[in-house]
């Protein structure tokens, strides 16, 4: 199932059903969204770093179409929160409870 890149209404009952509590589910989803966002940002920065030069002149900034296309590709991608929600509902997200007696 492909993630819808636009904002859509979500069924909170489906989200809550996975953990039995909507707030726990949202907590798990938000942590996963941060992981996804961090990974995507790192990938983008690595790809754009290839184009970095010590000297920036105005001509290079306007002529670098490949760099612009890479940026546009990442802008069109679904948001990390949408990906995290879809993964969570599909059961692709692992979550567990820390036992208080272990601490």
C-alpha cells in the first residue's frame, strides 16, 4: 500500500486498536515519525553535500538543476507522520513496554 502524500482523515479507532489506547498509539507513531524524518533529512543532506562547493557564486546556484530536482523529489514525498501512521496500522512498527522491575 502506497502512502498518500496529502492530508487525509484517519480512523482513530483503528489507531487505538493496536495498543488499546489512542495516546499510546500516538506516542509510538510520533517516535517512529521522528526516526523517519531524521533518516530522510540525513539522506537529503548527503545527496546535496555532493554539490557543495567552497565558493558560491550566483551562476552556480541558478544552474544546478540536478540539485533542484533532488530537493523537489524530497518535497513531493509523503510526510514522515503519514508514513509512520501507515506503518503502524499495517503492523510494520515494533513497540514494546519497558518492565518497571528491570530498572
